[in-house]
C-alpha cells in the first residue's frame, strides 16, 4: 500500500491544515529528484511482481471458513526468517497490507532483464506461498484470492469480532475494526480520514446477479445490524451494498513493476500499458461474489474504487462548490486521466482537473507540460494520513511528502520516479490485475505483461486510443463475462512505420477511424487486418536468443493467456460463479452460504496447492521453474548492465 510511515497520526482537521504544506514540499521533493535524475539513462530492465494473500482459517467440523486476523504476527515471523537467512541472497520480501488477514509478498530482489529469469518467477511465487504456509496452522492456508466471498457477513473473522456502526473507525455495519491491520496506525488513520473528509460513510452498490429465486426487488433490512437509517437510504434496490474501505482495500491483487531505461521510455510504457489495463482486468477477472451474494460483476474494480472515494459532496458534484476548490470526476482509486508521452498528448480527450499553481511551478522548474499536468493532477488530492514526526523534511533527500500524495493516488498505472540516493531508475507499475489462484497463473500474467512491454518497445507498437475510450473500456471490463461477451475499443493499426519495415507479413490497412470495438479474442489472436498481440509476441520470442527450458516455460504461460482470451478456459471469476451455481445447496437465490463458501475455498486451496485442477479452468503444466539463476546468466547480466542502451536514450 505504498508509503508506510509510522508515528503519531494527526486528526483529520489537523491533517487538512497541513495539506498545502505537504503539497508544497511534495512538489519541491519531486523537482529535486527530477532535476537530478531526468537525464538518467541506460538503466537495464529490472522487474518484479507483488502478490497479496489472504490468510484463511477452516473449521472442518462446522464447514465454515474465516479470514484469520493474524497477519501482524505472521508478517513479523516472515521478516525475522528473511533476516536470519541473510547470508544467502534474499528470495522473498514481505510487506504489510490494509487488512489484518492480508500479507503482501514480492521477490527479495527484482528479476533481471534476461529471458532466463522467466524460469525463476513461478518458483519464487511458490516459495512465498510456502513461507506463509509454514507460519500457519494445519487448518489455515494463504490464498491469493481477490475477494473473500463472505467478507462482511456476520462472524467472518477468526477470532470473531463484531462491527461497531456507532463508534467503529469506519462506522461499518459489517466490517469490524479488528479486521483493519493494527500493526500500522496508518491503516486506521486512512480509514477514518477518508470517511471524515467525505463527510459520510463509504458507499458501494454492486448489481446483484438476479437468479430465479432472488428476492425481487432485492432489498435488505439493515436495522438488525444497528443501522440508523443511513445505510437503508444509501443502499440501492437490486444491489449488494457495502459501506467501508475494508471491502476494497481488504481485497487482493497482482501488480507488476518494470524499470525503464530512461524517463522517456517510462512515459511510453505508462501510456501504452494504460490502454491494456481494462483488457487485463477483464482477462484476470476473479471476483464475482461480494458480502455473501453473487453479483453481476466479475472484477473488484468498482468496489475498491468506491471503497477509497474520499471526495466531498462538492467534489462529487452533489452540492455546489463552496468550501472545495474542484469538481473531481473520479475516486482517488481509479483509472488514469492523462497520457504523458509525446505520442499520447493527442489522445488526452477528457477534462483534466489539476492544481494550477503547482502546474506553473513545475513548468517553471523545467518539467515538461504533460508530466507537469500529471503531477499537478494527482496533487489535487489532500494527504489522508500525516504524522507529527514527519511534518518537516529535507526536501533534497526525502520524498515522504511527495510519496504521501503519490502513493494514495491508487490508479491503474503508477509512474514511479527513482527514490532519492538509490541506484533505482524510472519505473512504471501495472496495477489493474486481479489476484490469481495458482502460482502458475500469477507467473503467466506477470510474464505476459513483461513480454508485452518488450514487444511494445522492440517493435515500437502503438496501442493509443482516446483516453475517454479507455475509461469506457474500464466500465465494460467489470461486467459478468466481459472477457467473452463484450467488446472493447482497441486501436486498429498498432503497427507504426517502424514495425512495418521490421515485421514483414503482418497485413496492415490504413484507416481513417483509428479504433474500433473488438472482442478480447480478436485483440489477442488477431483477425483480418489486425495482427493480434499473441502472434506479435510469438514473433518476438522467435527473434530472440532463448534457451529450450525458458522457451518451454514461456510457451505454457502464453498458452494460458491465449486459452483464457479465446474463452476455451474460464476465468477464475467464471469458475467461481459456476461452482456456486452448481452447488447442491445453492437455492437459485444469489446467496453464497457459509457451507457453499466452505466447499468453494476448500477446492480453491487444493487448486492453489496444485493438488487439483478443473480442465475448464486450467491445464496440467510442467513447471521447470527453478529458484536458482545459473551463474552464466548472472555474468551475462553484469555485462549487459554496462553495455545496455535503448532507442529512447
Ligand atoms: P509498491 O508497493 O510501492 O508498489 P513494492 O516495493 O511492494 O512496491 O513492489 C515493487 C516491485 O518492484 C517488487 O516486485 C520489486 O521486486 C520490484 N522492483 C524493485 N526494484 C526494482 C527496480 N529497480 N526496477 C523494477 N522493479 C523493481
Ligand atoms: Mg499491495
Ligand atoms: Mg507493494
Ligand atoms: Mg493494497
Ligand atoms: Mg511498498
Ligand atoms: Mg504496488
């Protein structure tokens, strides 16, 4: 969850008083690093994934399953173990997450740029899963599960905790304070400040999946949970209502970060990958159930977006502007609002709200127009947590104020400037994907995105479409079965002049209209006049030096993506949905009961351990993946480190 400063949190009223101070110094800090590092060039490719896990506890006698509120303890022991083994190179690294049933694991150090690293990704993920499992009891498991299906239903935590709608941090009817990570005061602070800033409880309404016996209209009685009428008024008929940050921040996802060779390359990757966000959200869909009900959505995005929406009524346009400065179109957790590469500029067709004063300051300091707009846009937000101990910082060498705003703009893509006094370069983070159940799937999605970046850069592909169309695609991507039933705006002519000369045999027609609606199958496999992403990736793999083992590994990953894109294999969302619909205890009423949830998570645990698979969802694969990078690869890497350069620098 980005920056995790510890200390004494300020109240919301005090945080608000310091907001301009944080923004002013945040910008100074950004400018100081920008000036030092804007010309930094020839960084080699490093990259890494982040996987979030939920700690799950099974009660096999009563066929009930809980989220286990023990992340703080598990995390401490995971970190201790990493330190104990510090004489060997660190393979895993552990980070706290929002909920006290969640942990986040990353590789101990990033993967390098050579294809041979693909052989270590899955093994590293399996190692992470094993390290968590080693800290758990026999009736517990770590699941890379996007949404716990009965999150917020009665007694869903172990130990059992009760929500407190009157005095609880979030005022939720469903989500107890104990489920918020207590180890870092920041999580509680962000929860409180988000609600107080907004001046009312968080509000999320997700359409329910209407089955033949679903109550119609579907309206719940919240008075038994202590509702004072607020929730009853906020909940829409035929929707699953949720009321706090935990419903979104308590979900898990899969993120991938890449180091670019220079600032310009980072901008190109940021823009090109932004177009892929809705597509990959739909393809990685794995969350059809919320608060015990089957929904009509397959992905978490609208839930987490609503869960982190701290905008006031004025900012949301419900009331006329008085106290606040801007109307703001989106939650601070949402898709990006502007492209930042030179090529991207002409596709910025949505109104961008930005802080004029900050924009002018950035321009005065020599930051280019597009990047200045992006930074001035994310800086329309207030800091939502601030610590007494961190008010004054050294703007030349610290970036805490910058990171405070940057890391609470939870967008589909994140543009990451190099941290001060490090040897890390300009990076880009790809953030939309849902958590995948198995390490095989997580590796496949991560490696696929990495390959896509290589193909984009090597062939100088252009995926850009008006950013308003990317937003429309996001809305399509949430929907049930979007991956096989819906169409997405995609650029028709993705091959630039450069690749037309490089790649013979890919048919191209010039068209006036730059984009059209395509199915995900067409986007990935191509059609008449459109080459398709996977054939381009195949052609790239054929063109590079790659050993047999690595090729085998990569081929299986690409195959999974291909079969999911064509609909021959189900997304995890579809698989979960079908599991519920076909469960003997399911009453065609949209309800995912405790025992259905128990059976579902038992199977998911077996699948995640590789003990079981459903041929409608996965195929048997041979994992040649190993945690050891051969010495020769390390040497080749060191050589590259000195020689590398890209087209941009
Ligand atoms: P955040 O939570 O801020 O998004 P994390 O530190 O949790 O970031 O994870 C970032 C990911 O980036 C990890 O997988 C890590 O291995 C990887 N990474 C670390 N250093 C680099 C680098 N120089 N270039 C690219 N990726 C990196
Ligand atoms: Mg995280
Ligand atoms: Mg992280
Ligand atoms: Mg998170
Ligand atoms: Mg982090
Ligand atoms: Mg991240």
